[in-house]
C-alpha cells in the first residue's frame, strides 16, 4: 500500500488516523450526551440532604455550565478545519466535565464517613470505565478525560490521609494506573489495526474494481443480447400472427409445401429468440418459486410436446417415473428438461431418448440419456459455455449454442448439481440432482394440479379453463395499444375475426385523452411497452384510473431488461415476450378476464 514517497505516505496516514479517531470519539461524545446530563441529576437524591445547600447548588450550576460548554465545543469542532485544533477542543470538552466531577470529592465526600467515601469512589470508577469505552482510542484525549477526575481524588486523599481507608485508596490508584496503561496500549493497538484495515480496504477496492469490470462486461453482454434481439422480435411477432391467420388447407399443394417450410423456419427463429429471452431472465434477479406439482403430469406434458419431433426423426422416447407430488419450482424444472430433451433430439439420429425420474433419499433427481453422437473428452469442459458449438457435432446444430448454458444456470439457481457422462458415437447422459422434496405418491393424476407448458401461465384449474372457453367473445372489449402499424393491424384483424369487441387505442397522449371520452368499459388491455414519449405502463394506469378498476392488462414486448420486468410486477401488469403465438395470447386473455371476475 505505501506509495513511492514515504514522507507523503506518513503524512497522509497520520491524517487518516487522526480523522478516524476524532470521528469515533465525536460519535461517542454525542451518544453519551444524555448520560452526561442525567448523571449529575442522580446526585440530587444522594447528596442534597447531606450537603450544604449553597455548595450543592453551586456544584449543580457549575456542572450545567460545563455540560453546555461541552455541547457547544462539540458543535464548534465540526466547523473547524484544523485537525489539531479539533482535538484540543474535544480534550477541553471532556476534561471540563470530569474536572467538575473531581470537585465532588471536596463537596460530597465526608472523609470520616467510609460509606460516603465508598459511594463516590464507585461513581468515579464508573465514570472512568465509561470514558475508557469512548476515548481510549486516543491516549491524549483519554488522559484529558481521566486526569482531572483522578488527580483531584489524589489531592483529596493527601488532604485527608488520616481518615482514608488506604487499601481502597491504593486499589483506586492502581485502577488509575492500569487505566492509563491500557489506554496507551489500546491506542497503539488501534492504530496498528487501522493500518491493517487500510491495507485490506485497498486490496478490497482492487478486487471490487475487478469484480465490477467483470459484472459490467456481463451486463454489457446481456444488454447486447437484449438490444440485438429487441428490434428483430417486433417484426417476428407480426409474422407469427399473420402465419397463424393463413389457412394452409386452402392453399395448392406446392404453395402449402412452401408455407410449411416457412412455418418451420419461423419456428426455429422463435426458438432462438426464446433462448435469448431465457438468458436475459437468468441474468436478472430470477428466484425459484416453490410449489407442489405432479411429476406424472409434468412427464406426460413433456412426452406429448416432444413425441412428434422424435417421430419425425424415427427416435424412441421413453419416460420412467412414479406419480409423486414434488415440492419445488415446476417451471424451472421443466425448462431444464426441455433444454436437455431438445439437445438430446438435436444430436441423435438413431436410437432413443430415455428420461428417468428418481427419488434419491427424499429428493428429486432426473436424467436424460440419448444414443447420439456423444461428446469428445476435449469438449467436456466447454459444453456449458455460452454459444459453444463443438466441431464434432456442428453438422447437427441449427441453434445458438445456449441450451446447456441455460441448463447449468438454472441448476445453480435452484441449488442443484449437474453431472455428464458421454462416449463418442454412443451417446450422452445428463443427470440433475435437485433439492426439491418428494412429498408423497398420488393415486391418480387428477388429484394434482395441471402443469402448463406455456411460459406465461401459472397453475390454472381445469374448471377455470373450461369456463373461460365458454365466455362469449362478442361481450369482451379488448383494448389494443400498439405503435407498430403492421403489428397493430395484425392484432386488430385477428381479434376482430375471432369475434371480440376491439378498441384501437391511440398511443399519442393528446389523442388518447380525447379517446377516453367515448371508450367503452374494457375487459382487458393488450399493450406494447415502448410507445414513444409515454410507455405502456402509463396508458394502462390511465385507463384503470378512468374506470376506477384494476382492469387485467398485459404488455407484449421484446424488452427483457430486469428493471422493466420488476416495474411490470409492481404495477400488477402481466408480461409476454415477443415472439409468441397469437393463440397463446388469446388463451391468456380469456383466462385473465374470467379469473378477474
């Protein structure tokens, strides 16, 4: 830590030590002000009857004066710029009060009365040890505090040596000596400790700088991912809606074939965008949310989701599990499995995929094993890195190389472990150990809640789903706020065709305020986030205030920044991320509209 110039270092160090000591003692002096005021008042019941009235009142007045002087000096110390002058003022402030306490030996103590002597001796020793707590960091200040108190005691003892109990007096003087010695040693020890602290602070600051640089690089990477994908998500959302509105059954054979290829390519792009979204979420303050879920229902949902993909490649897909109730985060668990399954199918051309769930001493473990191309030993330490794509399996890959990176991040989030075993050209096995508890076996899946594979839904009871589907769409007024012309037209065309009462709400503030005069009561608000001068939160809140109702609302956005996600949560606004299927948006609207009533 010492700089090139030792003299400069010594000067700076001494100044730092002095400021630190002064700050500590001033804080103590402020906090002990009440005790300084109350302590003399406690002498009233002890000595008012046995002390001459004029003498006692004079002592009280003198004590009041020095306490006020002490308070004023502490205030003056703040305004002073000279550090040595500050110490002088503090020494005077603390020493003047103990000087008046020292005068108490001649006012309150009757030399021939042992009880009177012992009582004041206890008071002085209490003052001594209280002062040690606050002022022994600086030996000179501690001397200024203790010497007036004990010095006047020594004078009192000399003047009344014939009547004093000398064993007690000698003990008091020994305590005085030890207090001075301890104060001196503690002051030096404190300085050495402070020096070490300065060195540690310097090292810590260097580590913080390095850590902040690492965090800044990670944030820059996340912002780049979010920014790079944001502008692409907007037109992709419109493409998704328009594709869903095309009835391929009315197309000619060749056009239908082209349409399916386009749809498949768009599906691949959607998966890439969702992968980037997963990375952005995991870079935010995402925390596991534990609830109870049925393992059988999760396994069945996954088997249903991946069955067609395995069938296209001629792969077998098998799940081994017991119908048990799990206490944990179902969506993070499902996200791990979906990434592992997608990865296994991607790298397997023949054979099968096996998914096993196990109860390991009351905790859920699971594995995904394939008969694919395997992982070379040289790549084993790199497979969890972001965007990593092995040369051995590059021909199989059409993604971004983020699937396993997402897996390992989620495993760390939930406090689990991930193990990999692989052999080239024979396959790989990923085993996940979780802290999630296996609660009990279920007799029937119907006794558990249903797990939805959709990223935005929570646990939704089947009765709510059925009732929501029976709602008359023509009675539902859906407000649309979107500044992208093509996407707004896509929303309007889809929801109008589906039978909803659609309100096209302007995103310019003046037009919006004029539109409020004729707008009907809304059942749901669907909005983008970035709308120009005002954002979607502003317009949703305005509409809620207009109708004095917490209208269900959802922002469909390409923005994935953690601070915005937290803002949506604070305003009770759901969020869906582009690109997303329009049918999923519609189902979400029905669920939220129905459940709000």
